[in-house]
């Protein structure tokens, strides 16, 4: 799953203080149906260190319990709140597939929905343009233009890839259109 860990961490911390392990549990609990979701502790703690160095989060408390490791509690800073908004907008502006915006969708209450709707509409137009280019480019033209680039495989292989790519575009387009309708209902 393409989950923006930074957006998720900042989004959770915008709700209140937390520590890395609790955030990891929250991610896994809320997105447990995603079979490819794996967050390694090293990756998570590295991301916290990075956010701390950028002054997007701050340490607020160290909780000590008997026979347990210390828990460092973190809070989001004002700078972190601004970066959260920017990152959410950026995820929609740089849309590549619907999974890349999952974490942004979870924290929409921190951004202006009008701006998000505009960015989603732009993404829809971009995906439609990709789809139209793919449909308009005949297989023969595509194959001939790339014969020197592809010195292995068969035309059938190309057709399989092209068809799969077309299906992925259709899936993303449908997802964006549903999401835009969802945003309009939220207003």
C-alpha cells in the first residue's frame, strides 16, 4: 500500500499526543485489510527522527512504567500543521494512483475542501488525457515506435501490458470520480 507515513503521523498527532508504537497500532488497526501494509519499526522511528529534526513534531513527555520501555510522547508543532496541509494538497496535485492519496483522505478536515476538489478535478482531467492518449495510439504505432527499445518479448506481451495499464487507468478514474462525488456531499 502506498501510504504517506508522514501525513499519517502528522495527522494522528494533530488529534493529540501519541508515541510511535501507538501510531503504528492505529495504522494497522484502521488499515488492517490492506494485505501489503507493512511498517517496520526502524522505518517508523526514522520518520519520527526526521520529523523532529525538521521541527514538525516535538517531544512533550517521557512516560516511564515499571518493567516496560520508556515511551516518548510527541505532539505536532504549528510548522507541522502547515506541512500537513501542504503535503495533503501535494498528494492530490501529484496524483499517480488512488492508493497514493489514502492517508490524505483520512485527514481532510485539516484542509480546505474546495482546494482539494479543484485538485481532484485536475487529477481527473490528467487521467482522462492519459486514457485518451492510450486509446488513440494504435498498438502498431506504439510497437513500431518502440521496437528498438524493446528487443525481447512479443506483441502479445505488449497487448497484455497495454490492456492492464488501460484497466488501471479506468480504476483510478472511477476512484477519483467517486471521491469527487464524496467531497461534494461533505460540503
